[in-house]
């Protein structure tokens, strides 16, 4: 019997892309147009980000993502999670000093 429980964000994305590959999941305004991204395309793009991150080091990457919610931002976030990397969304409204000072081990906060 197949396990159908969703336990992680990766499980959620894989299941949605399998069950609804062509269904539009995200829409955003892009100039005068509306950009759309299907579940299947989102998974493919997230896998590309994941593949790129694998080339950037010898193990899991820990990264802070700064930006506003967009298709590109979510693609990077999910792409980070797919291979077990860690990404922390950081509020772009924080100043560099107040934002980095909260994280131990962050050289910019010292």
C-alpha cells in the first residue's frame, strides 16, 4: 500500500506536481501581464535550483533568503528544501545591522 501522507514541503510539492502537473498554482503581476506557474513547472524549476545548489559546496547549504514573495522567491525557497538544504526567509525591511545581529555565527553581525 502506498504511503499518501504529506509530512514535508517536499512531499507536498511532489504530490501536487504528480496529481496536477498542468494546473496553475501561482500567479503574479509581471508588468502589465500576469505570469503563471503550474505545479509541474514549479517542481521542474525548483529541481533546477536544487541542482545548482549541489554544485556550490560539499554538503548541505544554510542560506538566508531576502526578498519579497514572488514566483522566483518561492522557487528558490523550495529548491533549497528539496535536497535537505536550509533556507531562512528574512524580512527585507530589516536593516543589515538589526537583521544579522540576531544570528550567531553570522560574520556580518559581529
